[in-house]
C-alpha cells in the first residue's frame, strides 16, 4: 500500500507504452477483421504515477469521501460480537492522518489510467475502422477507499464486486444506461453475437 510520483514522465511508464503500442496497432492497415485486447495495470497498487497526475489534485483541498466509523456496528456474529473489524490499512492511514492523502493518490492513479486510455481512443478516432469497431472497457474488480473501514478488494461488498463496464457499438448515437446486473463471463457470447460469428458448440 504505497504511492508517490515517479521520477520520469508518463512516456517512461509501462501502461503509457502499452497504450502507445495499442495506438500503433489501430493505425496499421488491416485487411481482415481483428481483435485487440489491451490491459492497463493502473489504478492498481502501488499508486506510483507521474507527478503531473498528482498535480491535478490540490493536496490541501482533496478530501476522501465521508467514512462512517460505525459502518461495521450492525455486522455481528450469532453471539452478538463483531463479525468484522477495520482493516490494518484503514487503521494505519487513520493513525497517520493519511486518509485524504491516499484518496488523492488513488485519484492520481485513476487519472493516469484515463490518460493512457485517451491515447488509445485518439488513435481509434483517426483509424479507418472507427465506424465499425466494438469497444468494451471494464475493470477486473472494485475497490474500497475507506468504505466499511477498509481498503483494497476481496470482499463481498459492492465496492469490491462491482466494476466499471462501458460498451460502445458502431452506430451508437446516444448513451444508454443499464441498471440490471451483468456478468463479465457474458462478454464472450455477446461478442460472438455482435460480430456475427458462429456459436461454439458445448
């Protein structure tokens, strides 16, 4: 659980280089349909990203969301004793008055990831396949940022189990929000259908 600015600029970081590589692939000539999978590691721990992304957030003004200190009081064992307790990360941050600082670092890492995605999407807009490309953007897990008096993932609460999911199809002209539960395992049959490919026999 660490954070801080890297010594070099974003051009020297692995996620940014990955984004540039993906942009190059999109701008190449393609005579056949293609599939491109691109993975970024941020905003995963540690929150080491270039200084410019920390500078987006004023250290004096950036505040974490309100944390309810009684958020675990109603989670009890059958004998009435607490079933769970604050995580070591939370207790360490609270003791050292670093809760707002950790929130700023998370925001910086998220903005860095956003900038990397921007490199890819800028290339997509310039490539001849923009009008017939399906884009799916998602994260692999959620994140606690003080909720339930904890940080990180690996819980059953929705902060940990819900992920960002954005789908852009050719011809879409407006945003549509889905309030239903979806599962990441559904990507495969969805893409098969959208691409008009034969279904795999079970």
